[in-house]
C-alpha cells in the first residue's frame, strides 16, 4: 500500500488539531504582552530604587560608561541566559543569588554577562555587592523579580483566621492506636 506525503501531512495536522484542542483553555496571553528580559532591569530599579546600579563600567566598543549595563541587568541575564533558569519561580532566583554568594554553583568569569562587552569583568564587584545585601534586601529583590515575570499573580500575606483559637495541648496516647 502506497501513501503519498500530502495524505500523511493531512493526518499529522489533523492529529495536532485534535490532540491540541484539549489545551485551548490553558493558552496564555500573547507573547507580545509579556515583558522582554532586556527591559526587566528598569522595572527592578523602579520598584527597588535603592538597589545598587553598579553601572560605572566602561564599554569596550564605545569607550564610554555603559549606563544600561547594570547589576540588575547582569543578574537577570546570568539567571536566564547563562544558567537557563526559569524567571517566574522564587526558588530559581534564590539559587541564582546563592551562586553570587558562593553557596551554590560556580560562576565563571568568561561566561558572566558583561565579560565580552565591558573593559573590566564586573563579576567580582557584583558578587561583593550581593554579599553586602541583607537577607531582607535579597528577599525583596527575589519577590520583585518573581512578580515582574508573573504579572497576573499577586503576592499577598497569608490570611489569618478571623476567630483565632487558643492552642490546645496535644492529645496523648496516639502511639497506642498504632498497636
């Protein structure tokens, strides 16, 4: 029995349509509505104006200060492009900060963002800045980054019950029930 390629293509397309139809309810908004990782650093500084810019490094190409090459932009590029970590999960951002704190994976100078475009590799200075941040500042940075990449979610404090109850003593004798 001989099949022609047009018939096979038709079956493949039909299969994709049929099997893909079940996922129509989970389609996300158009990618055009999402923010580009290259623009996120600006939002970080809008929400954390005291976060160090560290943008005093000189561009190899122009010989001028590379003002848009900031600590936040390098951190984001390291996270997304070097480590290929998901930008929408807090844990992944915490792993990236752990890299900067020398508590997780090794950071290599030759792959660090800015190494190829700046006269001086900013890795050492960036690690020093991150290490001087307090835990509260690092947590705020992680939350801001997570919120930027998850625009449809809002982080709200855990709700407390409206009628708080007094803690009761634990029941004893539970081990007896296991016999």
